[in-house]
C-alpha cells in the first residue's frame, strides 16, 4: 500500500486463549536491515513467522510488494466498515459521530461477515481480488532461516539448494546447480555439495540454509534466531555471512539475541514486549536512550 | 508309504507346487503395491490440514475405511468382495484381480496407519522449510516429508508385507482362474494334493510351510539391505 516492501498492519495472533501478538504494525523498506529484540515470549518470532504466513494472523493484514497475503481485515478499512449494516444501524439510531462509531465497532468486534449486507460483501471481495497474492508465490520471493536450520535430511546439500528453484520452474536444473555451486564457493563449502546434512556441523548447516534461501533470489531474508542453536564457536561464521549479506544490500529482518550484530548492522531496532512493538529506533536510540521501562530492564540484563 | 515314497511324490509334483507358489507371490506382490498406494494416499489425507470442506469429507471417509477394514477379518472381506462388488472380476477368465484388490484394500488400511505415524515422526521444521521456500504443501509432502517418513517406517512396512504374504493363504477359500483354468495358491495346492494322496497330506503341508518361511526370510534379507542403503545418507 505504501512504498514498503513488507508491511504488517494491526496484527493479532492468538494461540487458543494465549494472546501472542496484540496489535503489531510496521513497515520495512527495501534494503533496510531490521533487528528484532525482546525477551522470549514477547512475540518476536511469531511476528516474523506471520510475515511469510508460516503463522496465520488471527486479525490484521500482511502486505508484500504491494500485495495482500492475508484475508482482508475489515477493521483496517474505514470504507468497508462504513458499508456495513452494523455501522448504518448505529448511525440510524442517532449516533452522530462517524469516527466514534468506527472506533466502537473496532473495539467491540461488532462486524459479522454474514450479516453485513451485499455492499459490504462486494467491497470485501473486490478489495481482496484487487490485491491478493497467493502465499506460495510470496514465499518464493522471501527467504527464511530457522533456528534449527531445517535442511532437508533426505537430500544432499546441492539438492537442498536446487529443489525449490527447479520445482517452481524459476530456473533450469543446470542454472540452479551453477548458482548453487557459486554460492557454495562463496562460503567455502563447495566440497560439501554431495554430502547429506547429517554429516555437517551446526555452523555449516546454518550457512547452507542461508545460501539455500539465496538460491531463490529473494527480495528479503527473514532470520528466526539463526544463531541460538549453535555452539558458541560457530556463531561467528554465521554472523559473518549475515554481515556480508547485509553489505551486499539485502533487505533483512533478524530476530536475534546478538546485541553486537544489532549495533553493527541494524538500520532500525524493534524492541518487542508483551506482543507489541514497545520501542523502535536506530541502534543508538534504542540501546543508549531507551524510552520504556521494559526496554531498559531488558537491555540492562543482556548488555 | 515310506517317507522316501512321500518325498518322491512331492518331487513328482514340484512343478505344480512351484506354479502355486508363483501365484501366491503374484497376488501378494500386487496387493502390496496396491496397499502401499492406498496407504500413502490415506495417510496424506489424514495428515492434511483440515482447512477446506473437501479435505474434511475425505478425512471422514479415510477414518471410516481404516476402522472398518482393520475391524473385520481378512477372509470375511475377501468373501464379501468376491461375491459383491468384484463379481465382474470374479467372472473374468483370469480372476486374479479379485484377491489382489481384496488384499490390497485390506493392506492399505494398515499401511495408512504405518505411514501416518512415519509422517508424524518427521520434524515439523522440514515442512516449514519447504513451505518457506514457496513449495506447496503437497510438493513438500512428496519431495521431503514422505521420503523421510517411509525411510523410518521401512521395518514396520516390511512387517506388514510379511503378514500379507502369509495372509494370502486364505485365498484358497475362493476359486482362482487363469485363462479359464482353475489354479491354486500354495496352501490350496497342498490341500488339493493332500486330498488326492492323504498319506502325503502332512508332508505337503510341511513343504508349503517351508516355502512360506523361505519367502519371508528372503523378504527379511531384502528389508535389511534396504535399511542399510537408506542409512547411507546419514553418514
């Protein structure tokens, strides 16, 4: 909608009764490097996983390259709220202030898809049709790196890298292989091309997981605690590769506990607490001059 | 009749026994292939996210299928199918499709549960990694999850194959035909020859038992070979 590469709007995520995200909005521009910090349980991984729909948000919208990846959230669109029967009824009952009514409808979750009339349904459908993008197409353009690497155990390193681009017909097998070998060369693991993941060290696995994503020529890379499962001596090699990626201009969103990496690489640091973004700013702003009590506490415990 | 005479009689009939063993193996092989295909399809339906109504209905069908098939004796299933929906196959000049389909349907229910347990045992991160690269759910299943699930369930699948090979002996309850000529499976042949030469009945039964045992031992050897080859990508 705006010029952002990724935009999340009013994201809520419930796991049963547990509220993990409580209204998160944020936009990420092309080329930006974002580091997301926060205590465990603050919702930072869930937010990241919502960006490529590995988790489906309960409410809210996720936008990628101007396309909507989630269903339309009517509460985010005033014109849709205004078209609803609920809104018209409230107004006809003599509630004069439209703004108040919209706020009330949002707050009390008053819209019920099936009872809002034809105009509402038409607007919802039209908006969806105009902006919706299939999640698989979006994911093919977003790389993701996991805490536990998640290399495909039944495939060799090279097959891990070429599977998706070839299956999705983005590249021929030859092109994909050439690209994969070039990337393996850059991380010095060409000799591992025909090895199975179980023979690799944690650091090697994670570097290969990163270049596996790069094989898809992604527009953005999402990192979900990429160094948390590594032995300490292997953290450096993975962070180095991520820094090289950042220097090459990749858009990156990194959920991590590596404060040093955040200081060095981040354009912007998001601090999450209790399912909301409690603080957002440059590393200097967030680390040296935190505004909220929670951020101060968190930083004093990790710095 | 001395024991040597009985063995001589058995030797005389070796061609017929060999043919009946072949028939038993053919039925078992066909049923294993069919059962495996049914098993994979049912397992995938059972494990699929129940997001759309079609999957929900298919899941209900799969659950019912597995419950009914696992809850009734194989012989009863064979006889019911033989005299009902497979009746047109029964009347064909070669009616081997009847036992193959009946045993395949039976084995499919067991295979489904075996493969489903294998799929559940695969780390959920594997599916997430596949999906995060833009692969569809079904492609990720096909290329990543099911190969790993089958690998972990090889011993259990072979267990089911071995049971099935022996279970085919109940086929002697129905009339088998090849090119309109009546044929017998291994147990059926031992019984038929035993009726003709009652003194040799026990020898024929023992001989059939030995042949079944030999087949099962060969299958076990094959299982170990496959397990060894699949282990290669762990080292």
